[in-house]
C-alpha cells in the first residue's frame, strides 16, 4: 500500500505546528469540543483522501 503524498503533507504540517496546537488546545478558555473538531477534520480529510484513492484504482 503506497503512502499518499497528501498524508505525508498532513503529518509534516502536524509535526511543524505541534507546539502551537498544544498551546491552543491547552488554553483554559477554550470550548470543550475544540479537540473533537480537530479530530473530526482529520477523519473527514482521510475519508475524502480514500475516496480519491479508490477512484484512481478503477
């Protein structure tokens, strides 16, 4: 199974911005659902990425 370039880009951006994300998530004045929105965004990104991959295989 090849690794898609979009996933490599996502992980690279994640590692580059981890310190900023950590401060943003651990801020006391945030809404409780903010981390869940981030994970929802990741799941949606992976879903659409896999849909594109399945179309390429046809």
